[in-house]
C-alpha cells in the first residue's frame, strides 16, 4: 500500500472534526455530474453553471449570481466590484474577511477596519461612530457581515441586527456584503429561508463545499450590474473555468437539496458539546448554535498542539484555535457513534494527562 493510500485509509477510519469542508459529494451529486449539459464558460457559457447561478440567486432572493472557485474569491470580487481603492470596509473584528482574507487588501487597495462585537455581531454604536464623517478621512465603501460566524463558534447574527446594519448603511448609500459561507446553517438555525437571511444585504457569498457537501465552489449573488462587473473581474483573476458545469452540477444539488439536513449537524454538535462538558471543569465546550464547537482546554494545562496529537493517535482529527482551544466541526459524515467516540477519546486523553 502506498503512503498516500495508508493515510487515506487512516483518515477514513478517523472521526474527522477538522472542518465541514471535508465532506464528500453525495451519490446524487455524482449522478448529476455525469449527465450535466456542458459548454465553455469562457466562450458561449456553460449551461449547468448558468443554471446554478440563476437557481442560487433565486434561493438567495437576489437578481443575479456568479459561480466562483471559492468563497474567498466571492468575497474578493464583492470588494473589487463595489469598493474603490483607498476606501475602507467596516466589519466585525473577528470576521473571516479580517482574520484570514485581509491580505486581499494588497490587491483591492482597500483598508479593513475591524470593530468590536459580541457573538460575531458588530457593536452598533461603534459602527455608527466609525461612520461619522469626522471619524476618518477615509470614505467607507462597504460594510461586511458574516453569518454563521466562524470565529464566534458558528454564532448566527440576529436578523434584527442585520436589519439595523442595513439601515445605517442604506441611509449613507453604502453597500452591505454578507460573507454567507455558512448562510444555510444560519437559515436552518433561525428556521427561516436563505432569502430571508440575505434580505437585508446587497451582495452575498455562499460556499457550496462546506456543510452543503459539494466538492468545490461558491456563489456570489446580488444586483445584476454588480454581478456583471464581478463576472468581468473574475476573468481578470483567472477564475473563469471551462466545462465547469461538472462541478456546478454538484452545486445545484447542494443548494436545492442539502440545506434541508443541516439541522442534523447542529443537533450532533449540541450532543458533542454536552458530552464534553460532562468530562469535568478542565474542559469547557461552547454551546453551539450551529455546527461549530469551540473547546477551551486552558484548565488542562496542555497546549492545543499536544491535544491535537493525542486525539489524532486516538483517531479523532481536530484543529487548533490558537494555543489553548480547539475547533470541532460537525457535518454529514459525523454520526452519534462518532460523537461518542470523540467524547471517550477526550476523556481518555484527559485521564492520561
Ligand atoms: C466564514 C468563511 N468565509 C469564507 C471562507 C473561505 O472559503 P473558501 O475556503 O471556499 O475560500 C471560509 C472558509 O472556511 C469561512 O469560514
């Protein structure tokens, strides 16, 4: 057996809580991929990609959609298509667009100003202060939101908060973008439609390859002129792909079918969190609103790297959140038995400490 095959088999036998991005395509996705009508998306257009763009836009309640290789590119295009160089973007300080994607400022020439928040929601008074004409010589070109909020442990923005941000922005003619990588998780948690979550914002990005289980891809949706500009810019970035309907076919299955089961992942996450919190005061698991559990291991006196190594030896794959915390993400391949196995492994590692 080659090294790669050994690793693959080990990964398959593991309980993989690293991310919902590890989800594999469903059989229905493979079936759609095999029969998808294809074209050249850089020439006449790929009919399946167009179908996905129109379908996703309708589901999100927006005029038009654009299929892109990743949610990072969707967020980048939202900025490039709407914000001028030397303008600022206001967003919650722990947003993915700040934490992980802020290097994009090198390409966009924009400045990101992270504002303090609670559970992923910007403090509205601080937002209003930042919007005050005297606050900075920089013009504000965008306000960006994120739901569910990755770094806030999958927290979901209250719709009233989104509406309040939208009102502040609308009064000043500033567009609001939503990093909705996990928007369907937010919709499932709030028990509303994806369009209701996206209603307060102008543009929205949606990741297809997380809990929705497509192998790759994201959609940017919004007003037709903004999406037309994003389509032009996508070509400049090298994001126009050819017979991409093969991947878009899986995306169609993702947006039309897969959202309906995400509540299961949320229930699995709650079960995981509850089980970890029975292990004693040294391990503190967050109570999840969606599919992300943050585990604070400060009380164990051991660094996250050590925990990750010990858990991996027990077949549980996790990722660090800094030095003392781990992030566990539930998804389609995590069932009740996997949760029990993970809780037992945490308990055994704790006893061995
Ligand atoms: C909230 C959020 N936005 C954007 C992204 C980027 O997605 P992609 O990996 O498709 O570029 C992620 C990925 O984890 C995310 O969690």
